[in-house]
C-alpha cells in the first residue's frame, strides 16, 4: 500500500479554474491562529502529552466554514465552531471506537485500555503565513497536513498515543479529495513523527457532493486509516489493503449497503459509482470481507456499523501498539 492513504479524490488534474480558486479562498480562515501553546477541548483544559500508559486519544479539530455554507443549516448555526456536519462527524468517530472496544471486550481483549475522543480547539490558517503559490489557494493534501502539523507544534499538542483529525471544508479542492493521511505521520503511536498521527476529512466535499451518511462514513474511514497497519491488515482474512476490510452487502435487488472503510471503494470506478468520486487507493472487490457485487445496483446506502474484519484489525493494532 502506498504511504499516501488518501481515501479519494475527484480524479481531476490540471490547471486550477477560477471557480476552484475562489472556493479555496472562501474555505481559508481570514483569522490569526489560536494562541500558541494552548489546545483546548470542550472543557477548556490545556492539552498535555498523555502518560506512556494513559488513554489512546482521537482529538478532532473543526476548521473554518464559510457563511454561505453555514446558512444551509439554519440561522442558529451561523455562530460557533461545530455546525451540524462537524458534530455528526465527531459522533461518528465516537461510535466507531465504541464498536471496536465493545468487540474487543466481548472477547476479553483490551480490557484495561481506554480510548477517548476529544474536541480540539478550532484550527485556522492565516493568509500571511501561507506562501504565495497554488498551495495558498488550493493546497494539496501534503501541504494541508504540514500546516496542520505547524498548528499542533505551536500548541504543544499531545504526541504519544494520539491521532489528530482535522475536519476541513473545501468542497472544490480536488487536490485534497475526500481527505487522507501521509507518512511518516500516518500511524497512531508511531515514533516516526514529532506531532502524533494526523489525518484530514474533507467534510465540505462529502456534504457538497454526497450526503451526511457519506460524511459520517468518510470521517470514520480517514480516522481508521491511522489505526490500520499493513502487516496487521494482511493477517486478517484475505485482505491486501485497508479498504478490503470493509463490506458491501446487498440488502435488496437494487441496493448495496456499504461500511465505513469500504466507502468510496465499493462501487465501480467511475463518477457516481456509489460516492460521487471513486477512491484512488488500493482495492479489489474479490478480496473484500464481503462484497455482493454491483450488477443491477441503483441505490447506495451507508452504515456506520464496522465490519467484523475492521473491528478485528483495529483491535489487533491497539493490542500491538498500546496494550503490551
């Protein structure tokens, strides 16, 4: 599997159009960064590096959402840092790890391990700190993750045992696609990076092009990538890469229900094959934990329920990294 674990992109390449550039500018916060060295969750506490045997943390950070995007959710959502898509994204991540822990505990595993999902303070990018280039208006996934790391360093954010998830609003940024993570900061608990693991979920893209159900699944998808190691994935069933741990179950003759890690990969490789845009990573439907085929499928539905193979792989990862 490539070190670039980006879940999906629009598949478009080439010059940046005026519309895309304007959209990217609209998605950048015209504000200064938060005060360096301070990182708050919903309780307003200051972040410190977790103890060596402390809880495993997934810290979720909202980013700037333009006014015109907020209006679609009602006047009551014009203020605050957590509009409905971000709140639902956070809840989806919480649900996913509750499923993993429940799966493990039913098998008398991970009994002493605690996993916490926290709210992080908003991550805003000020224009003066961004170089004058295409990345200033339409950042690549790599450039966006590097800026995210800079903010985490400024805040002295937790490193050990922590995954940092950035919820981004950039519906027309094909360079970020639906999101992703990039080595060496792609594995939670790894010693390779100096800021813990980071991943981006482009909530703006899933909300604009797809649906809230896809938003929930893709946020889970991008977070789980940082808890899935190649050797462990290969040891579960007949899978070669993370996406094949998922399932696509036919619930009616014309309906396919897709689990989070399979989202953007369960359909045919074309625009509108399930999600609006197909993933660009590895996959083989024949190696999925279960795939009932796409012939005759007209309806694509999404469930936040993890497949058993996904729960097993994440459980093994947590055992290997944190429960030894």
